C-alpha cells in the first residue's frame, strides 16, 4: 500500500470540502422542489441546516486552496497554468459571492440568480481545479 504524504492529505481535504460545497448544492437543488410541495415551510429550515455545513466547507476549501498555492512555485509555471489558477480563484470567489446573494436574498430574483450563478461558478471552479491537477 502506498503511504500518504502531506500532498495527498492536502488534496484529499481540498476535494472533500469542495465536494460538500458543490455536491451539496446540487443535492439540495434536487430535494427542495419535493420538500416545497410536501411541506412549504420546511424549505427554509433545510436550507439553513445545509448552510451550517456548506459554509464551513467553503471556508475550508478556500484554506486548503491557499495551502495548495503555497505548495506550488506559481512563478515558475507557464502563463497558461497561471491564467487557469487565476480563473479558478475567480470562479471560487464568485461561487461564494453568488451563494451569499442566494442565502441573503429577499426577492425571488435574488434567490434564483444567486442560486443559479452560485452553482454554475462552483461547477466551473471544480472543473478548473481538476484541470489544474491534471496539468
């Protein structure tokens, strides 16, 4: 059996927390319509419970992402790699911003736009992370 290293632990934690953040959004999106039909008042309770798990996962994803950046000599990387890293960071930040808009939104438009763009940018960040890891 291979031995784990700081690198494998760092990547594992980053993927774990990103999975909770991104995957949880899609799981919740699949559950909410059924919950809304069965018990409309329960939707907010479920969303708040998810937020108690998702937001710490987002924060830990950011922290492990910073740990990953410190482990790479970005100045020695190609301009394509550097650009992808910057775009990855931008999508991760946008994901958090749009999710905050969704979480704190009072109008149907804020909820819809925040939720849709939050999920879309989270997916983009996830894809770019995989792209960077495979480089």
